[in-house]
């Protein structure tokens, strides 16, 4: 067996390092998640929310950008509302890896002392936040959907609990910064303003490339992969579709509306469509502006994942299907007749608009 | 021999949780406890490695005495040993205090049965639902973490390397890491096996090992339980059920119904928000 390189240095019970005069912690920091220099929408949404919190606290909005060739993102962070941007730009940070990224975050947090740190509740955001909060240590609220601050400058992070049946407000008095991950699609980003200016601070990487034991071999943008969490329109189908073929029809409607296809777990389990499309408790929690539930009965595990959509259209042949209870618009009937008619109606309307524009 | 630790949590079956409409509190009574859904997928992967390479699989849980049952279920599936870390003083832990106790437990498991090569956790639990405990343990033990794993591609014992596929919102990442490593499992990773007959027989007689605060010589009492938990739940409430006035679209004539639906959608702020012309 190969010798293990690099001895582990377990640090089981971690203590705050350095300055623990918490009153010197000021500012609201947002981690800007990116891939290939493209920021995730949740990053701008959180900067938008951070400006609201920072105004109440009378402090600055700080953005933290980590990656390779990401200087443009520093500018973009300012256009989206940041006052100060900390940038760590280095080849070995091209792809996200927990250790080198968390070392940079820890360095920046300890040196520049934000009182609040926010990250997207994405897989990467949760991976990183979990590591950092343990290291600092500090309290970390998961998956927040409401954020606020009180007179004592405490962050009040509220999150759904028990399959979204309840909301819980969580705070952390003992340590700074106060940390939270927050869901995509909940908070509003500010309009991009290219006249805004701010300060960009360069930060050196905190790990030798040779020390990093994990290696990303490749990134596969899986064919047909869908980003449900960020979609504005979702056309979801369930067992009522009768087979995989009918998903073609849903795809057509989704394409017409600029949306993506979602699914219930039942059809994912049947293998009619990939797991990436599954909405619900063991799939993705979504908050699109418009959600179509087609041939989906409305089991609680499905409903918890989509009930916060702005508008829900349900189409089901069973007038008593529970999905109708949460739908804004209900059509009782056979989806095989209704969906083609809706696709046709959308196309007709688009044509009419085009003709109107011509005159 | 490889030593694999699997972290499992006993959780209330969230499908059965109801809210008392009078008091707006959770009705926990009579809610069945189950092994957290994702943790069984972590266990299954550990058992597959055991089948292929030979390994000792130690399952650990921090929880009340009744969590013994969850450990027995894991033993019936093929785990070698189950450790229950249980003490009143551990109660009320948030993720920081939980990962502290679990990291100490794993360290003690290493002292007892040898160094750990891999740790499996679930992606998240069905109750706390944070996904923070796995990264917390990895950090405390100074291990690399591979979260949201959807495929365990390979293990090379000679090279002390694993290759896995991590599932991200926008795609899949193939990552190579060196042992020891902590992995958090998605449900698409595998299909958990049923208990075997010998497994069931062993589990019927099996008594999990129980460790309390007294069993840890290096335990810092200020870091456990409610006291060791920086997060405070300041209030819980039941959100106002979204008042939906369901509008029924007459479907006698599907073409008219489709037009009717579109007219209603166009009358909302959707066209403006979605940029429909
Ligand atoms: C631990 C656990 C986790 C789960 N997680 C999830 C999850 O994340 N997401 C999820 O979705 N489910 C989840 N489930 C499963 C969930 O309980 C339901 O089984 C599932 O959502 C049902 O899917 P469905 O609505 O497609 O199927 P069904 O319940 O079978 O509904 C099919 C519907 O189609 C209608 N229909 C049939 N034919 C037509 C037609 N021609 N025209 C119009 N309507 C028609 C029927 O009236 C019916 O209402 C979970 C379950 C468990 C136990
Ligand atoms: C409604 C609610 C909301 C909460 N919100 C927060 C919050 O925002 N921040 C916070 O810090 N705490 C929070 N907690 C507390 C948190 O649930 C507990 O700390 C819990 O002990 C572990 O966290 P988790 O259930 O989120 O586990 P996760 O981090 O989701 O679990 C991931 C994996 O870690 C392992 N694991 C977790 N717990 C155990 C255990 N006891 N024994 C063995 N293995 C385990 C399992 O493999 C599991 O699949 C909340 C609790 C509740 C009930």
C-alpha cells in the first residue's frame, strides 16, 4: 500500500483565531460563486439582498470572488451593488475545490472582518460554507429564504423546516461573522448599474498547488441537464403522461415559454426522465415565476418542492387531485388534448404579436 | 483492511409530521423514526466496497437510546459494528456541536479499530436538512471532502485514490482524491440492499456499543449540546398558507380553454416579469 502523503492534523474542537473583539466586525460579505468566469445568478441576488441589510446596518457590501481569470467578475460585483471586492485570482483556483477555496475565505474573513457572510445554498455554497463555519468557528444557518437584521445587529435568518411545513428564525450571538446560505431565486438582484464604482482588493492564494490533494478530472455538462433551481418557467409532468414519449410535448411547451421540463419522482423512478428533472423533497426545490403541473397528483413531497412558485397551472383529469388546492389556474381534463391546444395558442399569440409589431 | 465509517441519523418520517392547527406546533407523537433516507445510500456504498475489497464497516450515530434500532437495521444489512453516542449532555446540538461529537467518535473508532480510510455521510437529513455535518466532520479531521456524490467510479488501494462523480446544479464533475476522504451520498448513488437472512439473525441479537460523555477523555463540555451550539432558534412559525383562489378554466372546448388560460396569464405581471412580448 502506498504511504499516505501528508499527515492529517486533526483539529477537532476549533477555537476562534486572533481578534475576538467582535465589534470590529463590520460589513456584509457575499461569496460570488462562478464557473468559467460566469457568476451564478444567486450571487447577484444575494448582493442585492446584502445592500438592503448593509443599508440598515450602515456598513459596506463586500463581495468575495475566487477563481482563475475572474477580474471581470470584480467589476460585475460592483455593478450589482458591491462596494468592496476581494479577488483571489490564480490558476489552481480555476475549479472549485473545498480546501484551497476555504483557505482563501478564512484568510479574507479573518483579515477584513465582515459581520455577516452569505453564500448561495447551492451544492458548492453548502460545501464551502460548512467547511468555513466549522473552521472559524461560527453558527451557520442553512437554506435561508428570509434575511433581516435587528437593532442589536443580529442576523435573523429564516429557513423552512420540516418539509417546509414551518419556518424557523435562527440567529448566532456568540461568534462573528454570522453565516447563512440562502436559496436561489428568492432574493431580487439590483439592476446592473455600470456607473457604480468600488474598490478592488487583490488577495493572494493561501495554499501551494502541490498541497492540494484533490483534482478535478473533467466537468461534464450533462446532456439534457436542467437547472431547475434557477428556472423562471417550469413545465412539469407526472405519471399522468403515461410514458416517456409525452415529455416531448412538454419540452415543446417549455421551449415556447422559455422554460425547462420538470418531473415528479414517480416518473423519474419509472425511468421516463432523468433525476435532474425531479422536483420535490428528494429532488430540487424550485421557485419559478410560472409552474405547470401536468398529470401530477400533488403528493406532499412534490408540493413542498414547488408551492412557492409565483403562479401554478395544474392540469389533471381528476377534479379531486390535491394539486388543484394550490393551483392558481386549474384545468380539469385530458392533458393529451389540452397541452397541444396550449402550445398552439402560445404560437398563435406570438404570431399575432409579431404581426401587430409590423404595422 | 480498509476501515469505513458510516454516519447515520435517526429522523422522524417527515411525511408523517403534522402541525397542530390550534397550537401551531409540531405533532411528533406517534411519528415513526427511520434511518435518514440518504444515509442508507452511504451505507450501501460502504458495503459494496466491503464486498469487493474487504473492509470493516463501522456505523455511528449520535442520538437518543432509541436510535439503537437504527444501528441494528444497518447491522442487518451488513455493517460490522454500530456505535451509539448518547448522553443527555449531547441534546440540542446544532451542526457545529454535532460535527464536534461525531469527529471525536470517529477518532475514538480509529483508536479502537484502526485508521479510517473513508467516511460516508448522507447528502443531508430529512429533518435538519442542512448538509453541514459532513463538511464539519471532514474539516475537524483534516480530511478532504467529496460532497453530493452520484457515482463511485473507482477505488485504487495501491495508489490510495478514489474517483467519484459529484453532482452539481449545472453538470457533473469527475474528481480524484486521496484517502482518507469523506463522501456525502446522493440517493442516485446506488440502491440500498435488503437485509440478508444471516444479517437479520445477527441484528436480532446485536447490542450496539454505547459511548457517553464519560467515554471521551478529551471531550470539551463547552462544545457539546445546546451550550456548544452557536445557532439559536429564536422563533418558529407556520407560514400563512398561501391563499390561492383557484380559478377554474372551463375545459369543455380545449381550444377555448387554452386561449382562456393564456388570457388569464397575460393579465398578470408574468408577461412583464418574463419578458413576453
Ligand atoms: C421519502 C419520499 C420522498 C419523496 N420525494 C418526492 C419528490 O421529491 N418529488 C416527488 O414528486 N415525489 C416524491 N415522492 C413521491 C410522492 O409521494 C408521489 O408518489 C409522487 O409525487 C407521485 O407522482 P405523480 O403525481 O406523477 O403520480 P400519481 O400520484 O400517480 O399522479 C398521476 C396523476 O395524473 C393524473 N392523470 C392521469 N392521466 C391523465 C391524463 N390523461 N390527463 C390528465 N391527468 C392525468 C391522475 O389523475 C393523477 O392525479 C416521495 C416519496 C417518499 C416516500
Ligand atoms: C428545523 C431545524 C432546522 C435546523 N437548522 C439548523 C441550521 O440552520 N444550522 C445549524 O447549525 N443547525 C440547524 N439545526 C440543527 C441540526 O439539525 C442538528 O445539528 C442536527 O444534529 C444535525 O444537522 P442536520 O440534521 O442538518 O444534518 P445534515 O448536516 O443534513 O446531515 C448530513 C449527514 O451527516 C450525518 N449526520 C447528521 N447528524 C448525525 C447524527 N446525529 N449522528 C450521525 N450522523 C449524523 C448523516 O450522515 C447525515 O446524512 C436545525 C434543526 C432543525 C430541527
